C-alpha cells in the first residue's frame, strides 16, 4: 500500500467523522472469565482464548500469559502499526524494522512486600529499529507522529480515568 492508496481508503472515513463526530466514538471491549481451577483469567481475544495467570516472579507456573507482557505486546503492536501507517502516509520507505518494548517492575509492590514499592511499571522503553535511507528530519517526524497517533502509547503516557466496579451477579 502506498500513500495514495492509504489516503483513498481513509478519506471517506475521515469525511464521515468530520461530518458526524459521534460516529467516531467507539467502545472497544475486552472480556475474560475467571478460571475456577487455578489463579488465571481466560481472555477472549476475538481470534483465540488467551489464558493469563501469575508471572513466575509472583508464584506463577509460567504456563499462562503474563498480563504485563500482554500490555507491552499491545504497545508494540499498536506502535508498529502506527509507524507503518505514518511512514506510508509520508512516503518514508522502510526496508525493514522491528519494534520492541520493555518495562521494569518491582514485584514487591504487587505482592505487598514493601509499601514503598510501586505496583505497576516503573518505566517502559519503546524502541524502533528501522532500515531506511530516509533523512534524519523525516525520521524525527515519523517518530513524533507515531507517538502522537499511537492509541496504546497515548493511553499509557496520559493515564486516562478508569472507572472500576465490583458487583454481585
């Protein structure tokens, strides 16, 4: 896909959202079922069932997915797709590339061992390694726009309000 094909594909969508702003508001959903046999949650991904469990650093077997890894994977996926879309829109040729994310956790926080230890990532590092002949100013623009338009990155960086409820069924 080139920049013209991308613009042509997105033009009617953008026009609709300009004329009907409410049409752009979509609620994404995720659902999981608590496992009745082990400390795990079965998450419906739309393509398969992902079973998340405790990380080995908190006593897990390592057989289930770690939700922290899943968060980083979602960041990598979103950032990679966004980078490709922006590079396509700006006609910045990428021969190849990789996206990686890593984050630092102090499991004393999540295990309640130390009250001063945070629960959650202390720091997340997102990196793009690209093979391209594009000039540095174009790569700077590519990174800036990728950060700006990556939904998962912006969600993590800005920390939206989260409403949490527990109810009896």
